């Protein structure tokens, strides 16, 4: 087994989307929420694609959570995808609805930030910021640009099925 530091792609995509949200002008809290929610959304896309390969059975559509039905909701476009969002009374983005479940920014701490060891979260946050810097916020929010930028480093730095070599990733980001 390799001694190289690696990490599952989910938290890396969550961190990447978080940094993109900040680049687009979102607050830290909203950035964490959108970062985590984007990673969840793409994990759902991947799971659905896998299920379609395995089965053609159609399940009944899931219903919107009761909290979302009662709350002040709207939509936010982020990374070329439209998210159903829940606002507080001051019209701050507080939660998203992804996969028919309520997502909260606090999940970022355990499901994204908490997955990094040592100083990797901060090192990669800085590297992602530099990588995203040449891209205007509007560009990051258009079509599949955000996903394509993620996919480029993901594919170049992958090791094994679902992991990324962190040292290779930092080097790749510096070069690009």
C-alpha cells in the first residue's frame, strides 16, 4: 500500500465547490452549504447512473421534505445547476434541498473538512483559489464549467477507484 496521502473525491469536490462559491461572492456559510450540496448532488448523479446500469426498475418519486414546503424557498444557480434553497427571515441562504433531503452548512464540517488530515484542507483551499482565480464568477456559474474544471484535476490525479493523490493534486494545481 502507498504511503502517499490520498483522499476520497467527495470531500475534495466539496472543498473545490466551496472555494468556487467564495470566488462567486457567496458568504463563508453559503459557500460551505453550496460546496457540500454540490458534492452531494454529483454523488446522487453517480449513484443514479450506476443504478440505471444495474436495473431498469422505476421507483416512485420522492416528496419534498415538509420543512421545505413550509419555508421560504427559492432557487439559486450554482455551478450550472439549480438548487432549491431555504432562506431565513433576513433572506440569507440557510439550507438546500438536494436528493429530497435538507442539507445544512454544518454538514460541511464533518463530511468535507473533517475528512482531511493534517493541514491538507487549508493547503488545498489555497491551491484551489489560485486555480480558480483566472476564471470569472460568471464563467464558473455557466454550463458545466465548474464540473469540467473539477474533472480535469480529478482525472489527472486519481489513484485507484475513488481516490486522489493529494501531493500530485497540489503539484497539478500549481502547474495549471
